[in-house]
C-alpha cells in the first residue's frame, strides 16, 4: 500500500512538475525546439567581385545573429534563423547551382546576390519552387520587371538612382550659377557601366548639361593616362564615372595626378566610393560626389551597427547595411506571416510596411517586387570623410560645388 | 585626326606604360628561355610582390622605391625556394608537369591572397604621386617616369649580367643545351632555380615601380599577364632585347590605339601585332630561329 501510494505520489509530483515546468521553467526549451527557418544567403565571396560579396555576407550574417539574439521569430514560437551560406564565385551558373543545392536543403527564402546577372538567373531558378528571393544588392531593373512573383528588392534600382542623381546634380548646378555645361562619361564596358552611361547621357540634357562623349573601358584597365589626356583636350566641366572598384580608384587617381581641372567629379553607383577610398586617398577623393545607397547618418541604429562593423576591422560599406536590412525585412515578413509557408511569406512581403531603420527610406511598399519607399543618397567626400549632401532631410553637410581648381 | 601634340603625348604615355610591361615580360622571357616553360604563376607572383610592397609601406612605412632592394631580394629568394622546393622537385624533369604546377600555384596564390587580404583594393599614398612633369601636351606623372627609367636600367643590368658574368654564361649554356652544360660540370638544377628566382625578382622590381600609381587586389597581377605574354611573343621567346623593345612597342601601340580608336577598340592593335608576328615571324623580332 505504502509502496503504491509512494508511486502514486511520485507520479503526481512528476506530472505536476512537468506541468509547472511547461508553463514556467521550460519555455526556452520549447522555443528552441521550434524548427529553424533556413535562409539561403548567396554572395560572390570569391572571384572578380569577392570583396563586395564578403561585405554582403558580413551584413547578412550579422542580421541573422541579431534576429536570433532577440529571440528569433516570435510568431513562430521563437524559431531561429539558420543561415546557409553560398558562394556564387562571381559566376552566374554557380549562383544558380547554389539555389538548387539550398532548395534541397529546404530553405524558406534566399537573400543575394550583389551582381545583377547572378541575381537575375538565381531568382529565376528560385521561382520554380516559388521560394521568395530578396535582392540585397543588384542594380539592374530587369530583376523586378520579369513578372516573377517571388522576387523582392528593398533598395532602389538603376533607373531610380540615375533619376535621383541627375535631379540632385541639376539642383546643385543651378544653385551654383550653372558652372557645368558639358560632361564626359567614363564607364566600364559591361551591362552595369554601359547601361548607366546611356541613361545618364539621355537624361543630362534635362538639367542643361550636354554629354560630350562616352568613353568605355575594359576591366581590368592598366592605365587611364590616355583617358585623362582626352578629357583634358575636350575640357568638360564634369566627369561622370561608372565603374567597378579597381577602375574607379585608378581613374580618380589618374585624374588627380594629372591635375585635370573640373567643376566636379560625379558618379552614380560609383563602385569605389567608400570610406576606405576616402580615408586612404583623401586628396584624390576630396570633393568627389556619388549617388549611391547609403545609411541614414541620423539613425542611431545605423551608427551603432557602423561601430560594431568597424570594431570587427571591416568597413561599413553599402553591401553591409543593405544585406543587413534585407535580412531584417525577411524576418519582419516571417513575423507577419507567422509561418514558413512560402505562399504566406510572399503575401506578407507584398503587404509589408517594414521600416528599414538603417536607411533613409520610408516604410516599404512593394509594387511588382520593387520597394517604392527606397531612395539613394548623394554623397560628397569632404576632408577625408563621406558626407550626405542630399536629400536635405538626411543631409550631414553642404555640398562644395564647383570644386576648387588645381593651382 | 587628333592634334599632333596629343599624339606625341600619347606616345610618351605609351612608352611609360611600356616600361612596366618590359619588366614583367623580362622575367617571363628569362624563365621561358632557360626552363622552356611558360610560367602560368607569373601574374599571381606579381600580385604577391605587390602585396609585399604594400605591407612594407603600410606596416613599416617603407617607401616603395626604398623597398626595391628588399623586395627584389625577397622575390628572388621566394622564386628560388619555390623552384627548389616545389617546381623542380615535383616536375620530374617534364615540361608539362612544370606547366601544371605553375598553373596550380597560380590558383593557390590567388585564393590564399583572397583569404588573407580579402578582395579589397589596396593603394599606396605617397607624396610624390601627384608630381607632374609637363612635356608639351603630356602631363607625365613622376612615378611613371621613374618606373620607366628604372625598368630600362634594370633591363640593362640584367643584360650585362647575362653577357659578362659566369652566372650569365652558365644560364645561357643551360638555356642553349642543358645536357651539354651538365657534361661540362654546370649544376643545371641550380641554374634553373636561380633563373626562376631572377625572373621572380624582376616581378619584385615591377611591383615596387607599379605601386605608387597602381593598386593591388588578388586579381591585379592578371592585368599584366596577357600583355607580358604578347610582349614575349613579339620580342622573341627568351630574348631580353626582344622583351625590352616588345614592351615599348606594345605600350605605344596600346596608347595610340586607345587615343585614335577608343579605349576598347584600341586594344585591337595589340592583337593585330600578335597575329602578324605569328604569321610573318613566328620566332619574334629578336628570337633565335630553330
């Protein structure tokens, strides 16, 4: 009897204990048991644009870490994000094979891919599985104009950046008494540079500036001495650049070394306009302007993330905060969907009003996958730092235009 | 038709660019002349030397020109050890093995550089980088004039060493007839390693002369490889004079082509030269007929 009772009591105790633990002591364990949400993060961490890819991966993984530290996706029982990291090797076919591999692994969404051609092909591959594909960096508007329902881009594209850059340049020129009347455009010969150059040449006349000549160059280019010579002989007021990092730096350096006098050096999505360039070659970079993705300098969260990134020895380049914000957009959509179901996730992204706090954006509003609330910033290198000169609501300094001439 | 003053400026720019092509090509032609192999790791080794120059400047504040003897000696030692420890040991005397090993080394070096240094663009900021010498319409950056003169000087010194010294004679003997050289007591493997070391030392010199005006990233060496191969074919495989003249011709052709036909189409001049040489004089301008 006593033995039975003992057993009985013990069983009760166990049951009661289990119940108590279920409500009080073990919620963390129960949350940890929620299935992780697998996210495919694809960047070119090797190959031609490896640096940009490595920066993108850094931003995305930091965001995953932050989401998990904050308790995961609460609407899904605290499910953690699990990052599956892929390397596109700067090649289209490798990007596509990463999509296929990750699909086998059961990813719920993809984030990537820095290069537009890789993003175009990879998101197309993801569409077969109706898996959401969030573009963190990728300038081509083709990414979101193919009618694919699974593709979303937080940042503004190619066309919007050119429009915004030209409008800002026009306003700057107008305010300075129109010192710039003619421009030479130097661009890399790929889709990015050629496309941007054509758009720029077509739109410059709308702000009273003539595109005198378009000079295309290959990647890599060993010397820009002759380009500088031609620019000097044409005597334009502006040089507008559209190149990847190496050639951007080399061209800027050559124009400075050869003391080519200009009212301004301007770029749209300039590949080399970043803190490293401005801090390491301050004389070369001084007064250069760029229209690009930029963080909101007045955002405390952006400044805090910048400190964290720099404390880790990296630079706070646009790839970092765009990838970070894109993963945060995904986490927000998962919260809204309350599920990893792809249809529900796509619906949540379409209805998203996510506030990308790091960026000078309004709430998201997706139309055909393109966020209408995104906008670029116009920056200028001033005294070894990068200042935002437009839009005025987030500006941190007043533009210097035209720039002082070489003595 | 552009102004003659602009053409002259283009020629001067081309000659200065050609100076660097000469240095890169001289190393390649020496390695080909002696080992009879194409060094596929040439661009990657140039990149490593450029990182060496960059870090000497960044960490120790050593100016690229002051670093010349250090980097040349370091590159020679690296090339020598690479040949002795790896290329010579694992090639088993077969040329195709050497080709594959140098190709493999290029892949390893590129990826190790990517891992250690990231894909970022690194530059050196020296006070004299913006100093210009004006010659007519040409604004010639002082570092490029220095690199041109130094390239010609180093080429001359190398030519003298090859012509007058015992080492030069041994190298030439091995290049001409390695079995015969072995029979007269020359340590052929040692000559191979020294020649490879000298070829890489030339890249060390090129790296020091390039860095004040260029950049380094894990892929930056490749920008010069194709041009160096073209220079060697134009001048004649294994010919120093050929590499020097070829480098300058390529530099001027590239420059004038870019000026007259545009930067992209201008490159066609180099390809045309390459095809014409292969058609009309396959041994190159100064190459020995076989």
